[in-house]
């Protein structure tokens, strides 16, 4: 019999009395580090480095973006606020880490180790817990926080940086469960948000009691708080995050009867009958890297940083400028004191507070498409490396082709019973909605026409050189590129935009949606302590401001 949906005033029995051994140490019991595996048993044909470089070059779009007072209809995704780009990055850092150098020609998956627990257990926040890493905690209950921040008087804004090692110099390494959550100044504040959430939960006596914990007992209090935080996090991934990025049909198909006491429908993830959760290389090396295309060239953080009355600019996500307030570079660069995020600049459902009415907030993510903004062609971590090693598109393509030996997009589409995208579509431009309506370039403004032509010409160059009969990309498109172009082609079902629906990219297409949905549901299902296994009808214990609990409700409660 499925238990009733829990409420704050009721003790959810599935939280009380859990097998929590080891949770005080941070990781899920029996989890440990994971392994990589494959959903498919076939591989793309080898692709030369010259070809990969050409694709990578074509994927970089030089675009500085508009000020915070202006929309960007050709680039912005009207369906996904920018905060979900960095929540997605945060989730990625919680479940997957492969430190293999790009120079390695191939990886033996049996020997590859995932240096994160693939369980959505927030080991990137909790580390190995207060027993093993007491320096991350103040009293065995609360996570340590860094220096205070101001946030432009935000109604709900960040008030502290993450904990850092004070070296006395400009570089101050973050002390985190995963160093990558200091990669840029937005994801580090996403990390700080979940630290704030834990610290609020662990002090909420009513919530601890409602979840079956003993507030007077430190160990029970910490264990219960960690479980409450994890379950809300897992629930958000399945019920808020995935519905935003997937197509409209895949997630219900994959969940199957898992929410009513049955099992999910994950034949790809179940390939090879895995005993434990694993990280599919098709997900880690291709499908989940869709988020790189969502990154904007710059962001305003609050009404005082990245904006001012005379010059409502955005701070570049990456740049070679040395001054810390001129970019959002991370990896040891502490937050400037005024860089606290006003989360209404990044998420829907929050009070605009003192934000000027002319500011277009929340800022939207960029579209899921085969374009990456030019700061991603020059990553700070590789400023001293030879070209093209600082180009993120090249790094993704080379890792997929050389290290992971991923299947091609066409092979995966065929395996899923789908008609693969043709070369004309893959190396062209426009969504299926636009092409089906046979809209002509004459319907567009001059600026829109120029934007379309510039993207079209870049892709046509690659297609004509490499995708013809007998050539390297003929039926052999790199899976990552295929999934991005597929999202652009099919991803117009969320918001009716009129003419700019031609750009698609509002959500993933069928191949990308299936790989991402099965991976996440598979990971949560194989976590014996997850809400999906212990209490499938669990709903958040924290009140929602709107009809559905979303990420901004975490912000509202935690801050």
C-alpha cells in the first residue's frame, strides 16, 4: 500500500527510521564512488582532429549580448530562466567527475572512476561529512560560510561567499566538496544557496520533528536535516528541472509507474543489467553537455553589480581582464563584496523588490542549440594552453570522439526507432516549425536575417567539407553536436514565439530527452535512500508560493 502524501504537520514514516548509517559521514551508505558505463554497444567512426576543430570553430558565436534593459529574442530561451543553467551545472558536479586528461586517446570504461557518487546525494555540498571533514562544519551541524556579500537590496539574495582559504593574496581557493563549484561566480553562489538551505533546515525545529528527527540529539538532527535537503533536491530535479529541459512526452514515459509503487521504464539505463548506479558516457560526454549552449556571454548579478543607471551592462562570464569585478571568472577568485546574487535576476517566481522596472528579469538562459558564446572559446583555465585547447566546443568533441568513443547521433536515433536528422538539417539552420511553414528570409528584420545567415554560413562550411557521401561526418555526426542541433530543430513546443520560433532550442529533442531522462531516473531509482524508493508520493515539506514547488521556493525559504 502506498503511504499518503506527507505534510509538514505529519511525521513521514519513510524519513523516520531510515537506514541512515553513514549519512553523517556525507555519502549515501554503500554508494562510494561510481563507475562509467554505456547505454549502447556501438561507436562512431573515427573523426580526424582537423574535422573536430572545424566543427568547434563553427559552433562559437561571437556575440557580446544586449544590456539588461533589452531582450535578445534570437538568442534567449523564453522557457528557461538563467538560474536553471547553473542549477544544471551544480547537479552535474554532484553526480559526475572524470579527471582523465584530454590528451588520453581512449578510456577503458572498466577502469574509469566517477569521482562523485552518482546518487544525487549532494556530496558536493556535504563532502565526506563532519566526522571526516570537520573543517567544512562549525559544530558538526552547520556548514561553514565565507565572507559576507551585499546584493543590491534584493528581496531574496545571496549574503555570503563560499568558505575560502585565506592565502593573503588575490587567489583564495574555495573549500568545497567539489572544486568545480567555484568554476564561475554564479555556480559558486548556487553552492552557497544549498549551504544556506541546509543551515536553515538544521535549525528548523518544526521541520526536523515533522521529518521524524530528534532535534535534541545532534546526530539525529544532522541526519534528518541532510535527508530533508536531499529529498527536496531530488524532487526538484525530477519535478521542476527535468520538465523544463526535456520534451513534453519523455519523462512520463520513463517514470512509468515509479510514482505509484511500480518501477520506472529505463531500458537504456538498464542495459547490461547494472547492479549499482553508474554514469552513462552518452550522458556525461554528450547529452548533459547541452547546458554549455545555454550560457550567456554575461550576466547582471543585482541592481548594483552588472548594472547602473547610465550603463546597464552585464558582467562577462569569462574574460582575460585581471580585475575581479570585470568578469565572473572563478577557480580561486573570491566574490567581490557587492557581487551577491539577487535571485530574482535568475529565477522565476520571486519578488522583484527594488529592481528597476526597465530591467528585463529574470534573465533567460540562451537557447539549447549548436552555438556557444565566444567566452567559451577561451576558457580561463586554459589561457596559457595552445589553441584550440581553451575552446570548450573542441574539448567536448575531442573527449567524446577520442576518450569516450561515443556513438554517433544517427546511430542512437536509429537504435531508438527514430528517423535520424539528415545532413541538410544537421548543417543547416532553423527549427522544424520554421522550415515546415516555409518562412522566407524576406519575412525577417535586417538584424534577424544577418544573424540567421551568419549561423547558416558557419554550418554550411562544415557540412560541405565533411558531411558529403564518403566523408567523415556522413551518417557519423558527433553525438553532442547532434543533440544540440536536434534541440534546435524540434525544441519549439514550450512557448509560441511567432517568427523567432525558427530558432527552436526551448528544450531537448527526442534523443537528448531520452538519454537525460533515463539517466536521472535511473540514478535516483538506484539510490536506496532516495524519495523515489522510500516515499514515491513525497511532496516538499516546505510551502510553495505558487501552484507548484520550484527552485525559487528553496531560495525563498533558505534566504
